[in-house]
C-alpha cells in the first residue's frame, strides 16, 4: 500500500478548511483515510496550522510520502522528518 500524507478539503464554497491525513495514495482526495494528523485553516488571520508531529514522524519513518502542500505546512511549523525510527 502506497501511503501519503496529504490534505483533505472540507468547508463550504469559498471557505476551505483542510484536514491533514495519512491515506492510501490511490484513494480519492476526500475519501477514506487511515489517521487524521492535524488541520489547516487558511480563513483565519494568521492561518491556523495544528499538527501531531509524533504521528507525522511515525508515518514518515514507515515509508509514507508527503505531498507538497503538507511539506510546506510542516516546514512552517519547523517539523523535521527523519526516515530512521527511534529505538525505544
């Protein structure tokens, strides 16, 4: 299964609201997802971005690809992604 971290659009016309989700890349944009990892609200000033960094890191370490929009959000939130999983 090809996993990707991407945005799922919600909200009404001209009032978008996005969930950051881990999903199979072959699913539709707003289709079924595996886990909700945060949200992005561009309607507020400044934009609101909430991210569960530990879960994003988990999925990335397990091979998930990151979409360009989610990569930009993670960069603004200063989230460093590493393919190596921490040994506990």
